[in-house]
């Protein structure tokens, strides 16, 4: 058999067929040539010809053997290779170039080798749609493999047999399980009857929770965080969930080694790029809150529980989909799970700490109504649907666990009477008893999410109403506002989510739910900078609508602060109360239900600490993994996406040699050396010699230093205070960064803080000639911020987000 495209001969039909399928199946003008000279356009026609005219020849047996091998791979049986047969197979199926290569010079042989590698890489990019980064990875990996073969003097034929095995996806997954602890997602299906009396099949996939948790617990980074000594509770420095009232006073969660499991749920629309079909998939993730807070925002910290079609939520899919997770949580809380750490068995116990999600997803997961049409639309209190605006400032008592169980019992008793059940269901806002009723406190441990409530609800709604008022009253036009938003000098850290608006006044009322066409993070950065944007548009800011929008900045700053004090919840409650009261008076009839959900944030903050660490921001970031995958096969998207995710995790969690990675969740501190100024420069050495506050000898000077998710560089602006909430911040600009491999120090030019400007929610500062040294470990507020320069030359330092407000309400 001969391939006219590659000019390659094959001795068996099976080898020829495999070659055509692997390399030329995409070619519309493919031509297959039989050994008898016949020409065919498809593999099927060639096989039919061979079966008819060459049936008695030995080569026909190869087709049958090839079919049998493929059937065995389908039913997940292992291939059996005998050494002699394998070597003979490789010798038959591979182009035997020994006779021709002998006549080629070494330079010509290298060119031939280069052509084949280049052809493979270009095929990956053009036929299989791989990226430039993927092609670079393939070439780099081949280089490393060839160097390893040359150094260790490995037998090339043996390696070829090994590669032959890995052509099978079944074998690859089996080896990934053996070497990298890959977990194969389990696919299940069931039949259900829809409201239209149609019988549909629901396909879902789940990842065995206990095995996933064991793999995660064995990671060195997770073990380090589980065994760390947590700081003693400080009412002036509340940093994570372990500082909240719920964890501190809970009999089990008060222990640092008792596993705190967080469950997230949200839906994502997956589309096929070559068609118009779209599938909405409901994803469930779990994460471990015992891990340090800066690591939990990374994609690998969120592990997949299950995936199912979104539409199936109404037809009992959650009972099927979450069954394995529920059994795993029962095992974790009763008998515990045992893993081996350094050849020592360690047993861990844990429980479900809280569940988070967008309002419909969160409510569906816990058996509540997914919409706000219920009489009692809030599952945390008894505010009624028709009295939203009238009772927005009323402090309702929280629904207790006993009251929730009583209402579920009422629904169970009315189950046989549809009319009574529908009445009670709408009255209580409950569709069914929560799946997690026996696992956790469905009321207290099911809080509202600050991202969806604030960034995708309250703030866009309020901004829409404010812009409508200003454009109608003649303060500015929408074109002027959009122009100021788009040309505002955003900081480097804001560029990835820089707000951009192109909206006319008439389009404001057409926005979905009277919001704004912005993502969550675009809304965040817009409100952080909103006072400076509006200053260029407003001649006077002395009107109540502007004061109300400023309170939104205060609420945003308090809610997204990574460190709070015991007084922060009370400050937040005052801001929310004032905000809702002003909004009700200024924009009657425009209040949304999320304005009420926001009133529960102070209580949630007291229970679980800073709201940013119990939000869905990390879940939205996790969705980027699935959004970045190209999907072309949508027959069972839940299983396909789950497989991709688990394969990615096993690669992320391990090194090439199969050992566990020490950087699976986060990279360690790292920096980039400054090439313009050296540590040995005379001026730098003079500064070092005259810095008594520098406690270590610098080994290098950096232009960029990355630590705990923050990027520090020359000219970064920092709050250098050694207290969390001082009377006045210490504002400085980095001039030099010194590093000795362990310690990092910033040499900073200081700014004098003049006053706090209420109308801008920022400190006015001016530059001085004072230079001081600050250790990174001593700085309490580690997030780099920025200075905003106005047209009159004045400088302002907006300290947001921050766990303390200086605003006068």
C-alpha cells in the first residue's frame, strides 16, 4: 500500500488505514490507492474493495484484527502487547527509511527530521486548532524528551512501542490514573416527564467526592495550611472565616483541622462555535476553606462536584446529581477519611460549612423558589413581596431552623392536596425540603452572595437610576458620561476589567432589569473611580442623588475589604440603611429585591468574616476554565467537560515525574531583577549603608515582586501603615525593591496626608522628599492602589476597598 501524499509505503492494510485516518481524514481530495492500482475516495470503499477482490489474501486478516482491537478499546479492555509482536508491528507500520537514509548526508537527514516535526506542529495548529502556546509546548517537550533519550541512551524502538500504546484514549486515561491520580467522572442518566408530558432523558456526570477530596488533601500546600498555627482572634483584625462568630462558637468548625467544605453552584452556557446550538450546564464545585485565603481564589482550588443540564433542575436532577456528594459528606462527618502523609495514616473529619451561588441557583439547590414571586421571597426573614419598599428599612427577625423545619413539615402534610401545597409553597417560598437539611443549617449557612447581589444587582440598578436623573435634569448627557468613563486613566491592575460604555439616554430604560451593560469587575472598578469621573462632569455635587451614589462607594468598599474589625458590620448596616432610605425617596418604584438581600450582609459578615472570601468571585473565575475550552461535541457536554476538567487537574497537581506539585494552588514569592540599576551601584550601596531600619543584607534589587497574589513594582502606591485601621494611613511610592531570597523591603518616597475629602471618598496627599524603608511583612494593607491627579494638580489617594469608612452619613 502506498500513500501518494506522504510518499510512504505500508506493508499492511491496517497500518495504511490508521495512517489515513490520523493524518489525511480532513483532506476533501484524499485519494486512496490499492496495491492492485485501484483508486478510492473513502476508507469504506477501499475496505469493501479489499474484502471483495482480495479476500483470500493475508492482509484481510489485519482489518479484522484492527476491528477487534477497536472493539476491545470501546469496552475498556486493555491491549496486550507481546514484545516480539510489538516490535514487528512497529517495524511494519513505520516507514522504513533505513535504505534511503543511508545515502543522505547528516545535514540532509536533519532537514528531513525538521520537516517531519514541523509538519506535525503545523498539522496540530491548522487541523486540530491548537494555539501558538500549545505548539510551543509540544516543541519544548519533544526537545526535552530527545535530550533525555540521548543522555540516558534509551532504546528508541522500546520508546516507539510505548508511544504506540498512548495513541489509545483509554490507555492514556488508564496511565493518567496510575501516574497522576486522574479521576474518571461517572456518567449517569435517568428519564423524566416534563410539564408538557414529554419524556426526556437527563444525562449528568459527577466526580467521586471522597476520592477528589483525598487527592486534594495530599497536596503539600494543603497540608501546610492544615497544619499552620492560626493567629489568635483579634477583634480589630478579622481576616477569614475562622474569625467569624459561626466558626468560633461551633463545636466542630472551631477546630483548625476540621475540614470546612464550601459548596458553590452556578450555570454556564456552552456553545458550539460552528453552529448556533447552546447548552446551559449547571455546575457544582466544592472548595476547602481551611486553605489560606489567597489560594482559594485560584482555579485549582475549586474542584468539580457534578454537572447536569440546567433545565433538569425542575425535574429532580439535584437528587440524582448530588447523591454521591451527600454520601461523601455523611462519611466525612461520621467515620472520617484516612489518607497517607509521609507514610503515616492521618484521619480527617469535616462538614459542609456553607453553600453559595447566584440567587436562582442557590435557592434551587436548597429547595426554595427560584424567583421572587413567593409571598416570602427571602429565605432568611419574613418580609413580604408586596411590601418591599415600605418595609425596606425594617429589621425583621431571622427565620430560625426550627421554624424552617416546621414549614417543611406543613408542606409534607399538604403533599396529597395540590391546592393546599401550592398555597403553602408560595406563602413560604419553599418548593421542597432541602437536600442538605440533615447536613447543615439551611438558613444560617446559606447566605446571599455579595458579588451577585451588589455588583450585578444593587449598584447597576442605582447607577441606571442616577444617570437617568442627571441626564433628564441637565447635569450632563450620556455621551459626556460615557466619554469620561472611557478616557479615565485606570491603573494597570484595572485594565483587564476596565469599564467601557457606549450608551445613549434612550437606551438606559431598555437595559436588562434596569441595570448596566457591564461585567461584575467592570462595575467594581467603575464605582471605585466614580467620584473622580463625576467631578469632571458636575459643577456642584451638593444634591441628594449624588450623596446616595457616594454611599454605594462606601458599601462597596466595606463589603470587599479583605480585613475588617468588629465594628465593620455596624458601619455597613448604617450605610445600607441610609442608602435604601435615600433610594426609596429619590427613585420611588425603582427598588429591586436585591436591595433587601443586601440588608442581611452585616449579619453574614459577623458570622463568616470578610464577605469577599465568601463570595462567588472565585466561582466566576473558575468558569473561565470551561469558557476557554472549545466545544464541538454536545451529545453529552456534562461528561465531556468533566473529563477535561479532571485531566487538567491531574496535570496541575503533579510534576512530570509524577510527584505532587508544590505550586498547584499558587506560585511562591518571585521577582524580576532590575537590569537598569544594580545592587552594586554606588548610589544604592550608599542608601543601604544609611538605612538603619533595614534588618537584612539585600542580595538583589528587583523591578517587580509578586507575593500572595499582589504585584509590586517601581512606583507602586501603598498604604504602608503597620496598623490595620490607623487614624491616618501612611502613603508611599516604591522607589527600590530589595530582596535577599526570603525578605522583601520597599524603599519608598512618602506623601503627606492632608485631609479626607468627603465628596471624593479619598485622601488628599502631597509628595515629600522623605524616604523610608518598610518590610513587606510589616505592612498590614498589602494591596497596591493608586493616586489620582486632577486637572488642578492636586493628588488623591482612594483607599478602597477598606474595612473602615470615614464618611459622614
